[in-house]
């Protein structure tokens, strides 16, 4: 089955101003070529969408039947043809909607991600929309596909627009806070306080502060400081680096904890790991773990207590509490 036409890759950046100029022109030309290529086919009508969706569904069913094995050669040939036809219908459906992806991607241009990359990510969302579309609902495909395309573009931007990648759900929360901050700044005619941001976003102030830290651009450790003084890395003292004896103690403690936790049932072990941040993340509250586990806060407390009791190692609890 052919994949959806992908946005052409951008040429590599050369050195010097003339190379940058050539790179920019080449990128623009490639995008123009792509637009001309995808603009040749006619748009689909509502009936076209239903017919293509039916063929895709029949093709999937035929493929599943073939995979299970068919003894009759004539039936096998018919199923193979239907499966192939479903693949052609899928490609037709995708190719006819590539212009929708470009239209949506243009709304996100100028945010640090090349338009070709936005289109490429949007195409991934389009393929997903075609695969998930249920023509029986009566929804117009473009309305349904827009959500999938935007979702794919958002995820791609979160991955590509930052030097240091942050999780997609974190990036979405950060974008929400930044949008609220812009609105409040315009309304109040000043920068909003942390409390005002927290109230407007309905997110705890501590979480707002932590999320805003992700918005800081990283600074190179080799950036110069002053006139010939050196670079930033030479001025940083690593107070967190443990001394040799401290390092040995920490290593043994971690080994002890992992050894004892292996003896616990999976649920008890998962709760202790989350409760005390043993996976490298921040320790979670009982309420947070309750949401993750799908139980009440009191139930999490009981499981935690039972897990520590099962270990029968008093010093391990002291390690965890420290």
C-alpha cells in the first residue's frame, strides 16, 4: 500500500550568507512544488468520502479474512482484490485531503518550526484520521480530521521547537499558561502575578512556577563572560556532586532499596516508587497516586503502609523517608 505523499525534505544548510539565502530559496521552491503536486486532484464530495470509507472498511475485513487462511482459491483471489482496492481507496482519501493539512499547518508557521515539518507532521495526523474515520456517524471528514491533524502538529512542534525536549502534555500546559499570561497582561496593563496566573489557569501556583521554568531558553556553558574572564562553565561550582564517601553511601542505599522492592507485588512496588520518587521523578502525593491507580486516597495510604510492613526492614523505611 502506498504511503501518503510526504513533504520533501529541506536541503542541508550551507555556510555563509549566500548559502543561507540559497537554502531559503530552495525550501520555498520545494514547498511550492509540493503545493502544485497536491493541488492537481479534485476535492471529494460527501458521497465520495462515504464510498472511499466503505471500500477501506471492506478492504480491512478482506485482509483479516485472508490472514486467517482461505482454502478456496476463487474466494482468496476475490478477497485479495478487495484488500488491494481498500488500500487504493485509503491512498486516494489521503491524497485528496493533503491540501487540508497545508491549510491547517499555515496557521502554525513562524513559531520556530519549518512549514515543511509542520506539513509532514500534519500528514501523519491525516493518515490516522483516515484510519479512524467512521462514515456511519454522519460527520464530514474534514471536521473529524482537523482534530487529528492539529494534534499531530502540536506534538511535532513540542518535539522540534525546543533544544531540550519536554513531554507533550507538559508543553500543552505551558502553552495554556503563556496564552493566559498574554491575555492578563493585555487586560491588566502589567505582568500578572503568579497567584493571578494560578487562579486564571486553575493550576496550583507551584505547578505554574515549575512550568514557566521550561520556557527559559538554554544558555551555552561555553558562552563568554566579561572581557576574557572565561566562559560560564568555569564559574559554576557543582555543589550537588557528592564526595567519594557520600557517593558510596548513596549507591549502596539505592542498591538496598531496589533489592528489597523486588520482593513486593507489582502494585505495592509501583506505589512506593511513585510515593518516594524512586524512578527519578518528583515524589507524588497520595492524591496524585490515587488518580493514577484509580483508587481512593485512603486506599493508597493503606497499600503504602502494607508495603512497608511487608518489607520487614525498619532501616529501609528510614532510607525512604530521608
